[in-house]
């Protein structure tokens, strides 16, 4: 109750301070403060490596209601730099729950703050833009904390993909039945996936679409990836500034040139944009949530999408006629997807793998396998890697 | 895909009178749809029998028909209007059913009219459980096991599949009427039999019980390009087994992971596609097994609904408006979000607050009815509350109910009954849940007994726990924590042993004050341009009050019997008029069903409980020039004096004048002073006093507690023994206020006068003559405007008394006076210096919006300046008929009395009295038969009076049957009549006859104590079997006139309000002659 609570402070670099209660690990953390408007799916958010370096504020006030479970994770551990909620649940109600959020975060060493005016914080970020901040349950002095916030690492120029990527290449072995049979594919497509901070659901969906996946580190050069003889290449989501990932941009050029289908999501999309000669820029406060309308330019259809990005590809990419805008954000008109006019290269800024979020855009995984099937049909593929080889 | 250019004119079908399960949410949705279509330049015609709606205000549509919602009438309107399309999806199940009937009859095809919003097939699949089940099977979705049955034997067979408990759902009934849950075979037989009887197609669904499962609803929309969005998810606090209309519900869903939620969303998308709702909104209900997560689809409504109104208010996403635009061809991404102005409607709203809806019941009105909640909806209204947490919203909602609890508490709970109350849900269950938590019952135990999710129990536990810390003096920290949890000042005062005023003072001293946050559809991701606000205890306030001239209008809170849509209508009109006068208007209300809580109605909307604390907080923030309390019924009126004492300027009639009219002693003195007769009366605070007063004024007496609404706890008492019983109950009902005792004027004629005054002048809007005699609550009486057989000298007396009262009370705004004429003498029964239930009715009839006129008076514009100087007149008959919820309350007697029981009303219009009455009755669902068998049974007193009625029926070809006494009397007067047994005399008796559908009309005036059971059985069965049952001689006489008129000229003439009120010029230009179509 009241008396057992321990205070915590959230301070922003511009001097704004919020006083609330500590939850999760009693400690101190810093990062870029952002907000996510999803109503549920907090466990997926926490474990999404794209949130590396960020203190995530959930705008929905009740968080933790259904506890945590072993299934709804997007990586091995919570990734956020810190967590801000209005109210952390004291009960975990779900037949799948294996524990409470509070304890889960404590174990993972994630520092959180609750009982603050999260709407005020969100409005502040909206008008000022995403900014650096510090949460502390150890140091409650606003002046000192604001100073710490000002010296926290900036997001612009941050190469965080390198931090979250896998150390070594590995084959993704799904626990359940491989997806090839499910997808009605005779022979699975071999995909090399660049792990820039990849969410697990991407691997699940690639498998469900009939792929076998070899995951490689973000820094893998194109030649090494191509040596694995993939039928398609996937560039994953991930944290940080795309411009800092020059190694991946460089690799992408080689991958595109290989003529193999290339599919990118989020950071992968931004890196492809850069590789294609485009520019990226930092959005004022980003898109994070599960309700953003994106129009598929070709069909006119609107998809409700899951989003999590702070940077975006600039429209100037399309000054080069080789590239076609395929998806556009209906809220602010920013680029949500593009493809190469002739090559089987396409990418989206949003998260078709959802998790959390709507499933409206799962078709993109089928588009990817369709491109690989087409290439296979015309016999352009080199010697194929057999499943399990 | 922009607007479909082939649609240039649309007919919108309304939902008719307010009934349980179909209330003013359909005025909200209909009004939105009509406004949206009009704004697109579409010619809109509209039909709705309910005159108390905003949508039937003549300025909203090009042609407004206040006519019965029957296929014949609709066909006549379609013949006249020849619209390109009909939109049936904003008028509830009533409108959908009508559309299906018209479609079956080939009317649309014949006239070349399209049905938009929902196809006939979609309506059928949505409504017909068999088709729905098949559709779900096709898309691989799970539904509860079930079998249809058309006979009791088939039902018994079905039970072998489903097992007990089993749910029985009759096909095609409104709001689940006649359904139920059977826990044993006896209950099963009873419920199945009733369900088979009530279903228009004599079919019931026997279903596997999913009682206790988690219950969810998704409000979804789809456009013709197959774009799909979920507007809102709703989780029911009360799990499966309690109708969602009777459940506490919460938005958004609280206890679903994203994985489960997305499965539900995918299912909803598949369902709306499969059912074939091409454009518009649907409500889809799901159940989830809390132990395994098994998801089953319960039902879908291919239209806007009560839940969609709630979802619109909960999110700021106007479903009905957007549904109307989608129906004429727009796509979601072509429609702008009004609140952000920069983003499209093709998105899914997100909330950064919690919305709680709590139903309000009226069981106190139906004492014999069981308050047990089940699959049949019984609540008459609801309150919605917004808070940053569930706890805050729940406690705000509870105090918004105005049931005297100020949140949790304020009620005596019997700890010995906790188990029973948890197991058998009734309106008090939530209070007992909290009590059990206080006493340390485990969450698992309570969950097992109630099915309520443990997350909700944990939330209430926190409220219960904090309560323990609130008993002493409050420090700033604890006070703030309590306020953040939603504790009201009143509750804190009760817990800490101080007064509400003291708590308020301490709170302000310690700086614990609310802030206001905006409902913006997007959790602050984008800027909001709409001041739609709720209070909470946080840091930042977004109210941003302007420095414009502004007024605040207090709404009427949750609908209840006696205070419903009519008052919301007046509040809206008040807001419109003040806005037209250049004021900024601020609405405060907590009823999600209403037009007043549309963010579009006033400049600013505060979605707050109507308690002193909450209202005063808004006033302190906004500092309006004045507060309008006379439009919202008793709810704001009760706040008049407290607000006045707090220094708040009350606009219009002064609080003192209100008190003068409400305080019987003061009022009585005033009438004496003015020389206006009133029934002998007195007040009493004890039984002894009551006996003395009753003896003095003479029996029968009318008794009631002071400050009543809708005749609550009002009774006519004929003898001292009854008085004793009444006083014991009434005093408990209202401890602070005395009992009022009036001599009851037997066999008097009652009249209702609505007037508007500006301090200088009183203009009478209309004098309504009740068709029933005095003694029946004015809200339950049929009434006619103008009066039809009141001598002019009495009318003059009435006008004179009204004027003098209005001037003497200094009324500025609306007033309502009730008169009775007995033995050639005019008495004043009561004066209400506020809007009355009949204001919208009279406004529709006269074409003069009285509430607006009143608001302008309050804004400083005299009646003379407004050009309103003469009493208003009408050129034809406008008859008001009430609609009753008896079918929902098996066991309750339908006998009318001084306690109001009706939920809604309709209007019948004609130049002929009989036709107007027939139309009113038809619109109220009581079709007047023009031939057949009439059963007559009246008390001795009424025998002479009923003779001409019976003779007229006989003359028009009705066969007469009567019970022994009445039959003998008729025979003696030479009227052929068949004698039939009373229920206790032998068989077949009259009820058998009703059940075999061999009676078409019943005239049954109360026979008194002795045959109470008999009368009750007759009336109950009349309701169940849909036989018109008249319980007063005057209503019977009016019916005879109606039958005569129907036989002579039929009832399908239709005329729009615009034609009725058109100036003479326009009348000559347009063809305004009513079309007469022969009755089918």
C-alpha cells in the first residue's frame, strides 16, 4: 500500500520533472523518452529490440493487467532502457500468465516509474519532440537528474543495431512444425535474415510462409551472406539511427545487385532506402503504436498497422524513377513502403509482423515468398540450399 | 471511391419510442446520420414516431414524419417521398425489421429504392441465429453448441445436446425479450414455453451455457472498399449470463493480451465480411473461457447499437455519422477525424483513460417484478464515467447514478446475504462484491461465485483497502490518493466523519483539485480541437477555458422512468439557443446515450457526474456567466439551492421561486394568496401526523414523499390501514423529507399546461387534456392537444391561473402546471418551474421550439422581442401515448396509477381525433382492432359509462363477451353478450380465451380488492399476447372513436411536420394534401 512505495523521478533534458513511484528494478536508467499508444501488448513492446536505448511510455494507463507469459516475447529479454506507466497492475489475470510484470522487470533489471501524469508527458513529447531522460529511484534530486539526462546518449548517430544483433549466424529452428507444409510450399525457400534487432514474430511468419531462415549478424558483408546461397534476403527491424549502420547500407547495395528478392522492415527499410540513394531523417516524436493507417498505393486499401520507428525515409527517394512509393502513412503522409521498379526489392517502414498490433499486413510475407517462387520458376537461382543442410 | 452520385435523397428510419433495450442512443445516432447526410447536400426525409427526439426537429430533415413505424405507414411515406435510398441502420432493430418487411413485400423493388447501410441478407444473417451459426461455421469460427426448437418437445431434445444450465433465446425479439437461463428442468420448461410464445416465428434457440465466461464486444466499421477498423473494444465486468445492457462494461478491454485481442479482431473482420455488411458499423460479441481461452462468437448486430453509442462517446469516434457517410459511398480514408482535423477516420482510436458504463434500473417501480438479472435486459438507463483508472471511473460512475450512494456506500448491506447476492446477480451485486472484499473473501472465491475477472476484483480491493485509511483526518498525500481513486467528497466526509463542505474546503486548502483531460481518439498523439473533457487528479489541465461569454447547461444524468429523453431534448435546445445568441455553451452530463453528450452539440462537453462536487469543480474552472438548471429535470434542479448558496448565478427562474413551487407548505400558502383552488392537503413527518392530515382532508388521499420525480413512491390511499403501510415504506425511502398528503380528486379530468415566461409575460404553449382520469400519472396518460371537450370557461380559468402563477413566481423560462377539473371546478395540482416531459411534444405540435424560446429569455431576450406574445395554437389533433415496459417485468401488474411506469412516448397526428388516437396507439405498439371480439369487465361504478361504448362496439360488428356481472348488466339493457368465467370461476375462463387468441380488445377497469388476482391475470396475459387492454372508460371511449374513424377512412394518411408548420405561401406552392392509402 501507500507506505511500501518507493519514490522515483523522471527528468527530461529540458528540465521537466515527474515524481512518481518506482517499480521493476530500483535503480537508475537513461535513454530517449518515447511513447507508445498501443492498448495491449506491453510484453511484446518490452522485448522488442527496436526499443533499445529508449525509455518507453505507455499511454494506456493500466499496464500489467494480464501479467507476463513465456510466449509473447519478441526476444530473449526485455530490451527497453526504462518503462513509464500510469499504473502498474498488482494482479495478473490470464490463463496464460506465468508471473507479474513488476517482478519480471525487476528480474530483468528494467527500471520503471509509475503514477505519473503520462498524458502530460506524452503531450510534452508531442510538442517538443522525443528527448533524452533519466528515471531514477536512487537519486531524487531534479537538478542532478536533468543534468544526467542532458549527458545521456543521443539517438541521432547511434549505432544500436550492432548492440542487439546476434553474435554468430544461426539457423532458425522453429519449435513447432515447419511452415513449408502449412504454406503449401513444396520446397522451403532459403532466406538469409539480417538481424538488426529482429523480432521473433518475423521469424515465425517467415517460417509460416514457407521459408527456412539463416539469421546473420548485422555486420555481415554481402558476399558472406550471398555465399550462403539464399533465395531471398531479409533485413530486419532494429534500433537506432540508420545512417550509423553504414556497414549494413554497404552490404545492402551488394545484396540488391545480386538480383535476389530483398525484403526489409523498419530499420531494414531505412537501410534499403539509404542503399538506394535515399535520405533518412528523424521524426519529431516518431510513430509507436498499433493503430496507424497506411495506404497501399497500388490497391488503395488501408491497412491498420503496428509501428515503431523514430526515423523515416525521405520522399526525395522517388526523385529517382527507379523507385516506387508503395505505402504511405495517412496520418502524416510519410513514406511507409517502397519497391524497386524492376528488381524484386521492397520494404516497409511499419511492422507487418505486428506483435503487438493488427494482422492486416501479413500478406507482405507472402509477397516475399511469391517473389522467390517467381525467381525459382525462371531458374535464376543458383544451387539451392536444401532444408536442413 | 467518393460519394455515390446516384444517391440524392435518403429516407432515415428512426427507432420509435424509448423502450428498454432501445433508448435515446438511437436519437443520437439518427441525429448524427441526418446531419451528416444533410451536410452532403442530400435531401433527407425521416420517420420516427417519437416526438421527444432531436432528430425529429423539423430543421434536421427536409421532411420529418412523426408517424407510426409500421410497414403500411412507411410504404405511404416512400410513395410520397420516392427517395433514392433508405438507411435503416441507425434506428435500432425496429428500423432493420421494418426494412426487412418492406423488402419482403417488394416495396423497394416496386418503387426503385435501394437499401443502404445493410442488405436484407445481412440483416437476416445478423438476426436469424440459424443463418448466423451457419455463417460462422463457413468461416471456421466457434459458437456455443445449440439447437433450434419450434415445439417444447424439440426444446427438450435440444437440452440433451447442451445440458444444463441452458440459455433460451427466442428468435426475433427486441433486447432478448422472453429469453432466460434455466438451471433446472422446471425453469427450462417455463422459459422455453414463454420464449416460444413470444417469438414472432415461434422458435427458440437452446444454447450451451457460457455463463461466467469473459464477455467482450468489438465495435467495428467497414467501407465498400473492404477497409476495416475496430473503433472500440469493450469488456464486460459482469461476465456472460447477464445481458450486456445490464452489465457494468469497461472500455477498452482490460484483460486480453495482444495475441488474444488480435485473434478477436481477425474474427470480427471475417464476420462482418461473411455477414455481408458492406458499409457501416457492427457490434460483435464474443465470449472467452477464462480457464482455456476458448473463443466463441455470440452475436453480431449489423447496425449501430447501444454499445456503438457508448463506443462513440468512449472514444470520440462518431460511429453513426461515419456509418451514414460510408452508406452513401465514401471510404473511411476519405473522411476526416473531426477531433484531430488532420488525420483520417481510417484508424483505430486509442484511449489513455478508462471508460466505465453502469446500468440504472427501475425495479422500485415494479415491485412485483424480480430484480434478478439475466439474459433479458431490464435496465432503463445508464451512466458513463471517464477516469484515468478503472477505480476512478467506477467510483465516478457509481455516484453519477444518483442512487444516493455517492459512490460505493451510502447503502445498508446485509452481510448475511453476501453469498446469495454474489450468486444471484441483481443491481446491488457490485456493492456486495466490494463488501465481500472488505471482509477478506478471496478473489478466487468471489470469482467462482460471480465470474467477475480477478483483475476487476483486485481493483475494487484497492478501493476497499484505501477506505481503511480514510477514517481519520486526511493529509494531502492520502487525500490525493483517495481522489485519484475516485472517492467523492461526500464519501470521504462519510468515512472521516465530517461534512462534504469540510472535505471540499480541506481539499482546496491542500491544493488537491481536479484537472481536466481531453478525449481525443488518439491518446494525445495528435492535437485535439474539440474540448471534450473529463476530470481526474493529475498534474496537467487541458481545459483551456476561453474568456468568451459563456453559460453552462446541466444535463439530466442517466435515463430513468420519469426522466429521460425529453429532458435531454430540452438541454440540447437550450444549448443551441444560447449558442445562437452568441454564448459559448458548456454541457455537463454523464449519460452516453444522449444527443447532449455528442461533442458536437455544445461548444464544450464535460462528461461528468451531476453531483454538487463535480459540477462545482467545472464551474470553478470555467467560470460561466450563469448555469442553466431548468432543462434537465430533477437532477439539476436538486442542485439549484446548493449552487445558489455557493454563489453560482442560476439563469432563469430563481432558486427561491423553484423552492417556493417545490415546497408544499410555501406553495400552498401562495395558492391561497392567489385565490387559486387546490386539493386539500397537508404534510406529515410521522405516522400519527399523517393519519390526522388524511382524516382532515378526507379519503381517498394521494400520498408521496416531497421532491419526487416521475411519481416515485406515490400512491392513492383509500383507508387508514393502507396509509400506515405506506408511511412505513415511504419514510424509509426519504428520511429527510416529509410526506405530502393531498385529497385525491376522484373522477376528475386532468390537464397539463406548458408555458414560457419572461417575468413580464406568460405565453401558453399548449394545454394537454389527459385521456385517462386523474389518478394516473401524467407521464402514463394518453393526452391530446388541443383539448377536445373542456368548456371554454374552464380553459380560461386555466390560462388565467397559469399566467398569474408564472408572474407571481417570477418564472423566467419554462413552467408546467397540472390542473384537474372535478365537479365543474378547476384545481391546481402542481407547478413545476422547469422544463417538463411534454415540452418536446408541444414544440413539435406547435412548430415553436419552447425550450429555445426559454433559453433566449434567459439570455435576456424578452418574449416580445422574440415575437412570442400570443398563446400558441394548433390546427389538428396531436395525441401522446405512453409505452410501457411490462413485458420485461413478468409478474408486475400493468395497472396504471400515480406512479409513473412508462419508458417512452409516441405522437399520433391527424385532423380527426379518432385517427390521431389510432395512430398514437399503433405507434405505441397497440394496434386498434377494427373487428373481432371485445371482452368487457368493469366495476359497478363504471357500468353505466361503459354501456354506450359496448353498444358502439356491438354496432360496429364486434362480438361482446363479459364476466357475469357485466354480462348480466348488458343483457338487462338489451345488448347481446356472451358470459365468460372469471379465472377463479371455472374453465375455459377469460385468460384461456386470451391465450387462444380469441379476444381482440379488452375493456377492464379495476374491480377492486376482491378480484385483484383476476384483473391482474387478465392484464398480464393481454400484454403477453399483445391484446389491446383499456383500463379506463375514457380510453375506451377514445378507442371506440378511433375504431369508427379507422373503419371509415383508414389510418395510413401521412403528413410531415414541415407541411404542418409551413407558412401559407409554401403550402400553396407544394402539394401538401395528405395521401390516404387504404389500410391493409
